[in-house]
């Protein structure tokens, strides 16, 4: 059983994050999920059948589309 940590929670249920639309073709399927206990921090990640890849953890007040466009 995975510990009760934000990334472990995502690994157990990767579909719980909402899709984040972005024009960057490398980030098709990008999802975001708020970090519980850390107000306004978002985890941006990609998943496939066996892997969860964290792209960035960013404060929500930042220019998210501009930052993620450079990934």
C-alpha cells in the first residue's frame, strides 16, 4: 500500500486530476491536481498505462500556459 502522499495518491488514481488544455503538442493529455494541504499548488502530470510522469508543480498564481508551453 502506498503512503498518503500527494504523488502516491495520484499514482493510485491517476484519472482523478482534471484535464488541462494547452497548445503544447508534447503535453497532450496533461492533467492537473491540487496539492492538499498546500493552498494553490498544482501538480501537472501525464499518465499512460504504467507510468505517471510529473511535469511540474507550480503555484496557481503563476502564468501557467506560458510556463507549460516551454516544457
